[in-house]
């Protein structure tokens, strides 16, 4: 069985669905291997409580931000979450994100390192706040012109080591190689303290609502349970082979967007150059913060004593 379209999108996580939504005026087919759309952002239950998991997102309250414009376009309201967040560590304990002073103590920083940590943390909070209030063009240009390490400046080695570890393991960037803008736009994800988390907003009903709202605006609904086995270029067209409902099917497309994890991309896309395969193999997927959000009457509940 074969079909054709202008654009094929492989993967119905938020990345794939956003691409499909942006191209919705075209004939777009979205193929998803799972039995539901949304990727890591899903609605589920925990001990009988309705919850959402995955990339809830720190949505910028600035109405001109890309997140805010997208939510407005698809008719989703963003609502604040009250309560204090908790960071669940790999060791299995919850670290309350309270004051910078308490965080410095929880981290075991030395007395000599604490002043630099508090000053740097204040700069992070102020910069994150400034980025949420336009105009920000000049600030962004300035932050793009220096690395994260240069922006932090000369500080105690313990403080520099802490920030280097945070951006590497929880944001996936290098303090020495990536810009201060990359560091700061990802910084709220490491928590730090409630002062940085203060403006946390989520879509009403949780992040899965974003994917669902975008999917509803496509000319064709996403095809779930479609396991793509190969993507092959044939002249100016692309042939996608997949399994669906126990049948082998093909899809002929003018263009294809592969919105899958890089190991899967390397397996299914045929004819990739060795340099591209090597580049994908070099990507390191590091631990990230996962948000678990309880829902009450369709909206977020205060998350005191919950872990993120």
C-alpha cells in the first residue's frame, strides 16, 4: 500500500508536531511509532492522581515570545504553578529549591566559595528576569558574544566547577564552548532556587495539550503505531517505508523531516554520509530534568513536596 504527500514528518513528539503545525498549509503526513502522540509529554496517572510527565516547559510570560505566540495561536492558556519545586537527585533524595544560601549549604560549598556563589546566583536570576522582559535584543547580542565561563567571570574554583557540571549534565552544553545565552536560557532547568523558578508557567491541562492542539489543525491526523524502517531518497522524492496495522506500507514525499532521537535517525535514514553518521554518534544525551505535574480539574495543582 502506498500514499503520497508534500511533506512527511517522522515522530510526533513536540518537535515533530511543531514542524507539522508550521507546515500545516501543505499536505503533511506525520508518522509516529508509539500508539499516542506527544513524545515524552504524556497524560497518565500516579497513585490514582491525574498527572502529566515530560517537557512541561518554562514558558516565557512575555506575550511576544515564541512559546507564548504558539500557545495563543492554538488557543491554550498558560497558568502559573504555585508551590516550591523539588529537585530529585540521582541518589534518590529530594533537595528543596529554597534560598540561594540554603542551596549553597546543600551543595556543601566551602565558606570561601559561598560569596562568589551567591553573587553569581544573583546575576543568573537578574539575567533570566531581564530576558523575560522586552526589549531584549541588545542583551541577547551581548550574551551571544561571550561564553558561559567568560560571563560568569573569575570565581572560586568550586563555583566554576558547579556551573560547569550543571550545564553539562542538565542542559547538555559546555561552559567553555557555548554562549552565555545558551547557558542562561537553559539555567532555570537546573532549579537553583525558587527565586529563579518564580515565573513558572505551564499550559492549562499540561504540556500534552500543545501537541494535541497542533495535531487538530493538520489536514491529516497523525498516523500512530507507524514504525518507520527506512527513509530513502529517490531522485527528487523521498520514500518512507513503515509497518502499520500489521502491513508493510510506503509513503512517497517531496520532503521529509526526521524528528526522532539521533540513534534512530542514523538507523532509518539510508545513504547518510559517514561524516554525518559520525557527527550523530558523537552526540551525548545527558540527564535532564523531568517534570511531574499533578492536575486538579484539568489544571496544575500546587507542587509543594513533589519532585521535578
